C-alpha cells in the first residue's frame, strides 16, 4: 500500500468492516515509538470537563454536602 500524492491511503474493506470504520467515521493518528497508530477518534465525555474541578486535596464528600446545603 502506498500513500497517494494527495496524502491519501485506502483502508482495505475487511479491516474497515472488522473495526467499524464506516464513511464519516473520524479517526486520529497517534504517534508511537517506531510508527503511527490509526484509531477511531473517541468522543469526549462531558465528565472530562469537570476532572480536577475540586483541585488537589479537597474532600469530595464535604463538597457534595456543601452544595446540597447540609
């Protein structure tokens, strides 16, 4: 398999079917030692917007009790 002059490659049908790479599936290129891995782009879960929200060392249970007004 070769990369075309436009930078395109064709993913063989059996591989697309096996991994569910349908038209309009977003993929990403992940650099790794010795090469690049192609994988489906993972959708960002909304919970990641709150990771680290409380900061370091704060007590999660106390925060929940505080926002509940207890």
